[in-house]
């Protein structure tokens, strides 16, 4: 593994804590009845989006899923309009019309979430084909879940991406479940082996270890010279699938089999990087204070849906 300097390790920590706190605040507001629809939280998976998006530039594109808040934050989408979007406010990233599952911000290369499981694979294909035709060296990172790899689009798109040699890195976050379906009994073979059958380079990595994900993504970029690449990041979803999930498919102690990626990085910072616990506490405090303030302010913004603007995002002028 390549050495990582202190500044970079600290910036990963800040991104991961921002994602975790953002999600916890959204969870609280959801339970308090402050937002419409449902929301899918990224708690436990923060290291993946963080390590990967840190290696991208603004013009590289990411596509996400229904569980898209972490990817959006890591790619640089500002958190205030994200809160506003999830609360259905006009100040949201998408004018409050998209909601939790459809946060996009093209100014930072975040093409956005997608409520259709497996729906982002064909979009990734089209974007990558356009990039290839342009002859630019941008790349597309297509995030998806384990469940999505059982969709037909996954197989169709891996095949096409491979024969067209498109600049896509497919990142499958195997968080062990698709709603209540256990990946260990729902997936024949393994996700990374599936990609190898399409003659793609494939990696499997510990998704709870930000350093490991960083290193694998660096290797994946190099392998991109030979065609598309797939990374299976093994991770664990700490929260339920969505708010309505009663979590009867797993035991409460299963949680303890998994490392918390933030706790793991914090320990590394304290022991290997000479960061003090006071510094860590200050970072934690500042992030939480800032996000709480943004959430409270965003809640006061104008609602998106009103009789005057309900058709705004449907018809052009
Ligand atoms: C085509 C389609 N089928 C079913 C659903 C309902 N659904 C929403 S999320 C989900 C599970 C997805 O699991 P996975 O791909 O592992 O992502 P995760 O939720 O674990 O991040 C399902 C089945 C959907 N949104 N779209
Ligand atoms: Mg899953």
C-alpha cells in the first residue's frame, strides 16, 4: 500500500464523520416526521465513497443508488442543499422535487441517485460511451448494491461495457442485504467472480478499511487501461434498509461482527498519525454543530410543492 499523509487521512476522517452525522440528523428528522417519503442511510459504508471520490476530479462522473447521500457528500455536493432537497424545499439540489433518492449536482460530477435498483448501470454505459467518443480521459464510477447485481441490467451492462472497453469502474457495495434478502443465500457465486466472466479486472476489498479501499481504487484506475473494472467492497449496513424496516431478518448482535470504519480510522489517526484526542473531538464537534445548524435552517425554507410550481420540473416553458 502507498503511504498516506496526515492531511489526507484527516480529510478522509472529516468526510466520513460528515456523512455519518448527516445521516444521523436525517434519521432523527425522519422519525420526527419532518420529511416526505422514505430515506436510505449510508451508516457503516462511509469508507467506500470517501476513499473513492477522493481520487476523482470534478469532471469525473459518479452514479449512485437509492442510498446516495454518502456518495453525494464525498463527491463534493454541499450539504445544505442536500438537507433542503430531502426536506422537499425549493432550495434543494433538485428544487425539492427529487427527494432523498434523487440528489444530483452536475457542477461536481454527481449525476445522482436512482430509485430503480440496477437503473444506473445503463446510464453509466451511455455516459462512458460519450466520454470515449469525446476522447477525454474522464471516467465514470457507478456505485450499486449487492442486490442490484441480480438484475438483468447488471449482466447486460457488464457485457457491453466490456466489449466496448468503456471507462467505467463499477463499485458494488456488498452490505450483505438487499432489503431483507441475505446476500449469502441470494447470490450464486460471488460478485467479483461474475465480473471476471465478462473478462473484466475485478477486485474484492474490505469496505470498512478506508486505506484498503483507497489502494484498490488506485489499482482499479491503472487496470482501466485494459477495459472496465469492478470492485466488490464488502461492508455492512448499520441501519435498517429504510425507516419502515423492522429488521427481523438479522439479530442485534450481528452488528458486532463488523468494524465501524470511522472508529477504525480514528484509532489509526491516534496511534499512527500523532493526532490528539482533543483534535478529533474538535473536528467531531465542529462538523456536528455546522450540520445541525444547516438542517434547522433548511427546514424553514419554502416548500417545493405548491400549486404554482408543481409542474415546473415536468414541462418546459
Ligand atoms: C427494479 C427495482 N426492484 C425493486 C425495488 C425495491 N427495492 C428498493 S431498494 C431494494 C434493495 C436493493 O438492495 P441492494 O442493491 O443490495 O442495495 P442496498 O439497499 O443494500 O444499498 C429493493 C429490492 C426497486 N426500487 N427497483
Ligand atoms: Mg445491499
